[in-house]
């Protein structure tokens, strides 16, 4: 066990020296009125682990983070945002500088179409809310990215993981996608561990057993290091 | 300043010896699917400060808390819940034992009527969601409470604070209501300070300047101590 931990620790050693990593993490928060919002269960742990592992591997790291209760990893530049719109704007500003973009944030894909200026009063028994699609950050990044930039996305699924992940990879012009079945115990939202499979355009690249998120992050960073060298 | 801090520290001293306090805190989280939810910006700080101040004043404290990133105050029994429904059930179980019930939680008043079992796929440009009213915990507690029990509620308002607070106090059978204008800087959600006014059925009881939430909590606990003595 010590050997495997040590191997893991050194897996990503030096893999990103001289590289710039732009990493997103956490949920976004989409307001309905001054006190209410829509969000999701992302804890930010996977994105923060990736930021720590990328830094450890020698990268200069910019972490664009939604609201989470985590401290920024040492040596990482954190930019805090709330909504999908803020996250998109921030990512696009930093995109040209990045060698690798890792989109680990769980960006809201819908937000209330109308945001109320005052707190809504509780009156009607039912309330109908229209949600509209948010900006698709991954799609926009996929469109703008240069051939020398590597785009890594995430897919949190509850069913048909492989099919949904490969479809997302293709649609959004990603180079790699990290998929996890968030309905499994020990995977995904809020958990300290994760169970992931990584795919590229040719199919499955690696499938990892349940591991701590920092160990998962090191494996992903090692793989990114290899892919950047091939670029 | 030291004098006023000391006065404040001792304001609630012994005020709740031999009493049982049931305190709710934090937001509730209402699921839309396995990963998405509706919630609000309550940080739980005011409710946790009240739990700490009540314990400091000698009470046996049960804290029913929605998801927050705060540690339970020393000596306080914390019960963690997620949805409005779970909060209601937990509060009603502990209600008969309580001398004072302080409802500082920001309970969701609406929740998605239909909860999807699988993660919703992003497809339609717009999505209509029907929200239904949640159980009105304060109203139910107001109905069930005995004359020897004191019910203290909160009102977070963004306009017409006094009118809304007095109307809520009346409607829900509360003995005291703590109102704050969450649109003011230094008041309400997420802030370490608060600016509150306390009302009873006769009108304004006290109006406090901006203070740390623990100081606000001590003033409220001192007032509750006086009211319980009068009961």
C-alpha cells in the first residue's frame, strides 16, 4: 500500500512544469430573487484536488471557483464567481494563456429566466418558474481553443455513463472527458473519494477504482502531462 | 467598549438555567433531481449564534440544522436535516419538551412539485418547473404549542420590514419575532453581523444597531429569559 501511494504521489511528478492550467470547480448559483437560488451538490473537492495536483506537478494554476467551503490550495490563484455567466466570462478571459483547461465545475445548465428584485412573498399554492439555458461554457471553450490547448471535461451521470460521456466529449470538442456515476456510493458530489473512467475520441483510456479525490486528480494530471507532450 | 462587551456578555447570564431550547438554523435544500436543488443563502450563523448563546445562558439546547459549513457549538445537541419536510418532522418530535422554540432557519417555502429520479438532461431551451408550498413549520408549531412555551420566529425582509414582520407574528402565533432587512449591508444572510428589531404582539420591543451575530444572539436570549420568567 505504501508503494502504491508513493507511485501515485510520483505519477504526476513534474508532468506540468512550465505549463499553465486553467481549472474550474464547484457549483454555480443561479438567483431567483435576493434570497433564493438554484444550485447543485458540487462540493468543489474534485476541482480543488485537480488544482492541488496540477500545482504539485509544476503547473501555474488559475482556479475559477463557484461558492464552496474549501480553502484555495497553496500556490494556486483562485478567482471566485457565483453564476454560470460570471464563470463563463472569467474562463474566457484566462483561456488564451492556458495550456490545459480542466472543466471540473458543475455549472448550472438552467437558470431562472426572470430574477425577482424583491424577495417573493409566499402566497400562491403553486408557483410556475421558467428556466432558461445558461451559456454553454464547455462548448464555447471547445470552439475557441487552439490545437495546442488541451480541453478536459467532466460528466456526472446517473445512467448510461459511457454513452453520455462520449456524446458530450464529441459535441463539446473536448480532448478528454472524466466520467463518474454519481449514483454510486463513493463517487461524485460531496464525497472524498471518486470512481472515474477517462475517455478520449477513441474510447476508454483509463478506468480507476474508488480512490481519494487527490489520488484520482494525480492520475488525471499524469495523463494530461502525457497528452500535452504528444501535442 | 470593554464595558459594553462585558455588559453584553453578562446580559444573558443564567437567563435560561433549567430551560430547554429548541433552535432551528440554516437553509433547507429542496431537490429537483439527484444533483440539482433549490435553496437560499442562509449561512446558519444567526441560528448557531443563538444556540451558543442559549447554551452559555444555561439552557439544554437542541439545534436542528439544515446543511451549513459550521461546527456545532460546544455542549449543543445538533440534528442535521436537509429538506423542509425533514426539518418539520424533527421539530415536531422535539417540540413537546421545549420551553422555548427559536425558528432561525430559512426554511424553503416552495419546493419542486415533481422530483426527477434521474439527472435531467439538458435539451429544451426553456424548462418550466412547478413549485409547491412546503409545510409551514412555524404555523404548525404555533398551533401545537402550549401556553407555557415561547415561540420566537424570524423575518428576513427586503421591503416593508415592520409590516411584514408583525403580520407574520400574528398569522403564525409567535410570541416574539426578530426582523432584519437583508438588503442592508451588515444584515442577514452570510454576514457575521446583523441589524435586528424585535417585535411582540404589542409592537416594537427592541431595535439593535449593527452588532456581531453572537452579541445579537445574547440580547435575544436575555429577552427570552425575561419573557419566560413572566410566563
